[in-house]
C-alpha cells in the first residue's frame, strides 16, 4: 500500500484526480491463477481505500482454463478488464481472448489491451494492431482500449481505415516524441484518444508533455485527459484536486543544449532547419547549441556532409557544430580529426552505428582526441529504439559499457547523450565526463534520486530535439507538467 500512497501523492502533484490502475503481479507472461487472484485482490483493496481516486481493472490470463472464475470474482466492482501479453497461444490463437472480450461486452465493461507493434518480433502472447483489428471485429460490442497507441504509432496511423470504431487508444508509454499526439489526433480525432501515464514505468510529466504544442482546444484537452476515460470505462468524475507543488530541480548549464540535431536522416521523418532549431532554443532561453547533422550520421561521405553542415552553421552563432564520426571505419575517423577546424568537437554514435563502446578496440581515436584536446559527444540512444526503421540496426549501449569506457579511456571531455536514469552511472562518472538529462525526465522518481544524491553536478542539459518537443525535458525537471 505504500506504493499506492506514493502514486496518489504523485497524481496530486500533477493535478490528476483519478486513475485507472491494474496490477500485473509477478510480471510473468502467462501468470497462474494464484498470481492473478493475489494481484487483483491487492488492486481492488487499493481502489476501495482510495476515496474515489482509483478505479481498477481485472487482470486476466485468457489462456487459463478457468479464467472465467477470476473474471466473475472481480468484475462487478471493477471498471473493466486488463489483458497484457497472454492474448495468444499456439493451441488456441486469439480465440480465448475473443471470448473475454465478448463476455466483457455482455457485462458492459471495457477492455484495456497492451498493444505493442515494434521493429523486432513481439513477445510470446503479445499482440499488435493487426490482432487488435481481428479482436475488435470478433467482439464489435466491446469497448477496446489499445494501449500505447499500438506501440509504433506510425504503423497504427497507417492502418487507421482498417481499425473498427469500437477501438480507442491511450497515448501512454514511450518517450514524448515530437509531433506524435498532434498527428495521431488528426487521424483518429480527440474522441478516440485517452491520456495515460504508464506510471511508474514512465513519469507523469513526460507523458503529459505529449499534449503540449499540439494546438489543442480546451474541449479536446478535456476529452483526452478526462471525458473519454469516463465514457469508455463508465466511471464517475473524482473530486477535483489542486495540483500540489512539484519538485523543481536546477539543471547545471541549462542554457547549453548538448543533445540536438539539424537536417534529415534517411531513417527518420523528422526534418528541421537551423532556423527551426535556433527559434525553438531561443523560446526556451537556450543560447548555445551543440548540434550534429542527422544527414551526416547516415551519410557514407561523412567528411563532405560535415563540412556542408559546418558552412551552414556559420550563419548561426548559437550553433556550435559537432562533426559526426563513424568509428566502424577507424582509419577514416582518424583522418577526419585533421579536418574539424571550426567544429566544437566530434559526435560518435555506438547506438546508431551498431558497435560496442570499447576504448581498447578504438584506442587510437580516443587517444588522438585526448592528445589534441578534442571534446567527444557520445550518443548512446536516440528516439525510441523499439520502433526504429527496420533498415536501421542499432546497439543498445548499457550502463556497464559506459562505466567500463570511462574507467579506461584517456582524459578528455566526454558528454554522453541518451543515458539511462541509473544512479550507478552517475556514481562512476569522473569530473571530465557529463551526461545530458533527457532520459532522467522520463522516469517518475529518477530526478528525486539523482538530485538528492549529490550527483546532479554530473548532469548537463539536453533536449533531444527534434525527436522531442524542445521544452519537454526542461518542463518536467522544472516542475511545469
């Protein structure tokens, strides 16, 4: 119950008066009856003791022979059913999940379904938008909420005409990607979109920031934040709460952006000009931009594209260009260090170029940067790797990998982009290393832990523009959402 108290307190911090919750027990893909009963008992007790702040969903594994027994035990005082990643089996396919949806419709209950198209194959039992369509057609009277906008929201939008009207979407989970909600609402309309936090996997603030800069009317916001959920789950409105004061953290050097890009790469649909970057930065009181070219990151001719980018940036004193370097070609990378006059440093991306961050394998490059006092920005993540272009093969840079690197690499200024919010990393970063803060803003308690631990001095500001709205990271950390 301590976790529930923290949840309600955090909800109040953000002015959220009611939440629909579920308990996934031990997070097994196909939980047994004992696990489900225990999880549903916990969440029902929490809802009953919440003074109307919480409504709960009955968590079901349709592949159990006696799933109806659990359904009947809890459904009456719930607001619906939760299906996670046990919807499909080798023996029965989706048939048992269809039975759950039909029974839920008979009892006038909505069904929230974890829906997660991703670049790599789905997990056993997990489904994507194609399966949601099949389920919705098999149970046309069931109100279905496809969670996470289907995972890869671009795929969901592409299939919009095939998706039955009894399907709505929550926008929870994932990073607050720029243009996501605006484009999604343009396709589906505000009446089919629900706010969701995915707490505590994600932070309330990062998910609320998805609604910023969408040009939404007040009526659209009210539908997405409240009215649609009340209609779908048939729940009463809770007593209004005044937002309590959010923690406000002081980000070191927050007028300098260490994680931003210009241009267009062939793996993304984001395209921004120097004018757009500078305009967004100035609106957010940022006057120094360490930026790299998305085109250079994807180019086979790094040197030519970097030089073109440097020439373009010459008209913008706020932009301090970074030369993108691909360490898979070590010889070219070393020769490129001789041609970076006018650059603020170099940017390498073990993530996008799919190699391990290993000083021993690339020591000649890092030794040369150290010897010539060339700052190095290291991109460990960009956007949401789970929904990348299938042609883009990436490497997930681990905390352990970064720690091993900083222990062995020579003295140089290293700035890490896209680092996970893991306190172990910040304990290990030496004084000549820093990590930008975008991923820290994505997790509810990460800023509390990091700033109260005394390691905040190892953070620097990063927006991840244009993959995020420019203001989203700072707004979360500065208590604005």
